[in-house]
């Protein structure tokens, strides 16, 4: 089973929203936090992976997306048999996670959070 007491969490985008959530989770020691963002800006307080490794999102338990991109950043074509992801959270407007992924992984979007 997955150790969801200490999930591996990937934040896509270095947005203010993602930074606030990550800071909260880090203070509560609620997970192993990694960031990936298009600008390749390194976030000193967190583990960072390069944008070129974006398809590795399937290696994380939870993926939280809050970017200003105008297209899907996570798509069903990225899925592999080794997918460990149990929850996707899309806080982006417009959406950055392909809704097709919601058919195979729990997908929560900004409307459901509000």
C-alpha cells in the first residue's frame, strides 16, 4: 500500500497558491514536497525537478497543479502501468489537468475546492 501519512507530493507551477499550500504542508510535516515549473526557477526550500521531467508526475502520490498555462499540463497519454498517483488537484483556471485523467485517478478541481 501507499504511505499516505507521508505522501510524495508534486507541485506543478511555482504559483503563490502552490507555495502557500506547500508551506502549510511542510510546517505540518505532511509529505515529501517537490516542485516543477516552466520557468525552471529553483525554490530553495524544496526539492526541484526540471520541466523536461514533467512526465514523471506519475511517480508521485499526489499532484497539485496551479499554473497560468493555457493548455493541459498533465494528460492521459502520460499514464503508465507504474503510475503511483492517487490524487490530482487542479487549482488552475483554465484547467491544466486533462479531465480524462479523472476517469482513472481521483481528480479534484478548483470548483470542488470552493
